[in-house]
């Protein structure tokens, strides 16, 4: 009876402890997808197997140390081998490993099976932001860190989602299989959202597949999980899952916005208009390398303020922004920014921080350059 | 030959009797053990691959 009580108390404290550990955020999250629950389940099963093995092995060891201690006159046994015992302690771990490998492999197979997805999203890592492209929907956008600079510098109190907040999250519908096609435009990044149990490398020149089917609407946060340069910590992932209906509405709104943003390619733009728009584009896309004040961080990221070569050669400047510079950190932006934004940011760079060229680059010129 | 195979298999498993080990070192030629070892290692790779293909299919 007493033993039973002790055992029950032990069990209760163990389950209480594991629950407390989860609440404190020490354990991995259970997540909101079938796969993430499988992964969590595997993690816990294997954890408890390790605990049981640990208790048995160390229990026997400490018991033997105590029971057969020298002060009690214990004598060491001298024998060379015991084949039966050796076979036994080799076969048991083998069986345990196989027993763990079977469910783990089943889950892995499931994780790799991205077939029959209902929605495809291309995820491209950039230094240092994620870019999302809803394939077949013509919706593309960058997802930039949205934590105020003051919080990072320590002059303001840190917010609840410090470094885990973005201006535009990846919006996904719940209950549908979404395929994520991962790649990168520069170095290796890794797209990681613990609640979805998705962590996949984004490698330049390759397309990796992952998939998810989110059960509950909500906001799920993650980070880049592959060291990718100076702002590696400043390119979080935020996924907003919503009901199908809300998602459809969002999609329609985004399409309208995209159409509105891309419109105006044909009309003549004024210098001030372009500079105003270009400043926003510059702030969200270019400033992380070339700095808000245009001073860059030479030699890797050249200064744009007072850059004579850039000011003297307009065509070269346009070419660098539109097509990038191969072999350098400068990416091509023709695929990720629309012609209006491209024209705006180039005009801004030619007329900001004392660069008073007065040049105006019209969106139509860029349009003609991109698809002649 | 069968004895060599048995010795190589028990080396794969990691358990061997002292008297057999001694006998192998006194009577066996290193060449036969190396050849049998390579053949059995390739066989094991084939078996593991077959199991993996079966499980995937
Ligand atoms: Cu990264």
C-alpha cells in the first residue's frame, strides 16, 4: 500500500513537472498541425525512453557502488567475458532503436510528402527579409522586421514580440494543405516556425519543399534558423492563419492593392512623388545594408550618399538595382519590386542625402527595360 | 570458410569469444578476413537498401 502511494506520488510529480516545463516554455511546443503534434509525441516518447533507461542504468550502478563497497569487504570478480550478457546488452539497444525508428520514419515520410497541395507559396530568403510569392495568384511581397529601432538600441522598452514581428505576415488559410517552396537569393537561410514543425533550409539555386496544414487560426512566430549575416536575427517569420473566407477576402484585397501599386507605370511621375515613394521602399528594402543615411557599411555595402560613380552614370545605377551585381551581396530587384517602386527608389537615391542630381527615372523606362 | 564468416559477423555485432579470437589470429590469414568483411559489408548495404525500398514502396 505504501509502495503504491509512493509510486503514485512519483507519477504525479513527474507529470506535473513535465506540464510545468511546457508552460514555462522549456519544452518544444505541441503546435497547431497534425505533423507538429506527431513530432511532439515522438519527442516525448523518446524522452521518456531515455529517462527510463537512465533510471535503470544509473540505479543499478549506484546500487552496486553502494551495496558492494570496499568498506564492506566486497571482492571484485575476475572474469574475461560473458557472451550471453554481451549479446543481451547489444541486442536490447538495437531493438529499442528500431522501435524508435519506425514511428520516426513514418513521421518523416509524412513531412516530406508535399504532394496534392491546394496552395503553393514560394518562400525566398533575402539578406535580411523573407519574400513570399503566392503562385498563380500574382501576389508577392517582402516581410520586413517591424520592431522599432529604439527597442533594438535599448533606448525604448522591448515589446512583447521583440524581433518576432513583421510588417506583413505570411497569411495562410486553415485546414488546407499549403506547399512551401523554399529558395534563397543570396546565402543559405532557413525558414522555421516551431508551431508548424516546419524548418527548412532556403538554399540559393535550389528549391526545397515543405508543407503544412494549420488547424487553428492564429499568429505563429519563428525565425531564420541558418546564420546568414549581420542581420540574421532581424528576419523573423510570422504566419497568420485565418479561416478560408477571411483568407479569400484578404487575397482579393491584396490583389487590388497590387494592381493599384503597379498602376501608373504609363503616366509621367513628378520628382517629389517618386522621392516620397522611393524613401519608403528604400527604408524597407535597401536601408538594412546601405543604411538609412546612405552611408552603407563599406567595403561590403558601398555608400550611396556622395557616390560619384553612381551619380555620373544613370544607366549603370539602374542596371545595378534592376539586375543586381553577380558575385556580390547586391541582389536583382526586377523580380521582387514593381517598376514604379524601382523607379521611385532609384530616383530617391539620386536625390537624397545631398545627391542633388535632379534626375527623374520614370516607371515606364524601367518597364521597358524589364520586358522590352 | 564458414568459421571466417561467423567471426566477421560477430565482429559486426561487436561481441566475440576470447578463444575464437585467439584461434582466428593464430590460424587465419588477414586477406580472407578482409575479403569476407568487404563482401559482407556490401551485402549489408544491399539488405538495408532493400528494406528501405520496401518500406517506402
Ligand atoms: Cu537568414
